[in-house]
């Protein structure tokens, strides 16, 4: 018989006040959008710490008895676009879109940090049982690294320069129990969004931040039970791969370095959205 979870006494503690979008401009050829807390430019993507964290604490009506506790996370890529322009109009433009097929078959995926077992986001060994309560933790720090220049084959393979980057993702993070027979019990959840939206101008052959409209938003916090949004129901019922951390990374690589097509355009003329002060 499955252990009783006294979910009316659940404490779900979320710490997100220091998750503040920012951008690191590396003069060797890329930019990194991050959430400030826990960001380490010198070792990225290794050595990063969580920008937001949560802890779940709930009493049980006995020993866990083989029931595993942890957090399940579903991520959705709403938009991922990097846009480049030449120094002058005849040097054209390049656009990269990684959130659409064929690079990304499905924008909603089961997420993971590292190689956690399905369906969990992180290894359930983060969980402990100190009678009578289960205690488990979660943390995340979604970030994006983007090259500051791309070659444009429609303009004699000249460099085009990054003038805008947008990466908009939202997440459902769910405190979950998995019983020995595989049954999943979704106990509580929260939903959040990260939107990196930055524009650059170039001075002395280096990118300079022109404007940032980036935002971190906690859309809903501390909701009881299973998320109710229709778009995540199939994954909640049958949580399967691919994992977002693997598939989305592959989609970005394909969009930037794969063949021209729906995920990357190389154009003989600039985009109409290139600011007048872009190059100087």
C-alpha cells in the first residue's frame, strides 16, 4: 500500500528574489545571458550555481516504503532567435531560429539537470526522510551562450554582427512522489518564465549593450496538486524523453551550424529592424 502523504501540511519554500537577468559580453566572440546569482563567466557552462531554489517539506503517515520523492520539470521554448547584420547594407543579414522544426520537433519537453532518472529533474538522492517528514530540494539556472558574429554566404562570407537576441522559455516545476508501481502523485507546483531580450550596437569592433528588455517572472507560485494547463497534460500522464536540456541544445547547434532553411536564413539585405546606430 502506498504511503500516505499529509499534503495539507506541505511547506513549499521558493527563493527567487536574486534571479535577475543580465548579459555577459565576452570580447573573444560570444555573449552569455544569465540570471546573475550563481553565474561564473570563466567556467561557463561548468561551475554554475542555481539562481533560484526551492525546498519541499511534507510529513508522511509512515515510512516512505519505496516511494521516491523529487521535482519533475517541464520546459517550453516559446521563442529563440538570434539576428545579425553586416556593417553596411550590402553585407546582408543572418537570422537564426532554434525553437521551430526541423531543429526542434516539439517545444514542450521533460526537463532535466544532468542525467537524472525519468521523470525527475534532478537526482532524487537530494531527498531525505527525517521522521516524520520528507525533505527535498531543487534549483535551476537557465542561461544562453550565443556567438557574436556569423558568416553570411550571400555576402561573400563576410562577418555579420549580433544586434538582437531573444530566448523566451517557461517552466512547470512540480514536487512529485513516484510510488513503487510507477504511479506519479503530483503534490504541488509552481510556474515561471525567463525571457532574455537584448539588443547590441557595435563600437570599435566590439558589441556594446544597447538595450535590455529581459525579465524573470514567477507566473504562479505554490499551487496544490497537478498543473492544470492543457499543453502539459500528456507529459504529466506519460513523462518521456527527449529531455529539454539535450534536445534544445541540439536544436541550437543545428540552427546555428546546420544547412540554411527554416532555422537559419542568410540574406543579401539587412533586416528592417536593424537600428540606425547599430554600427559605429
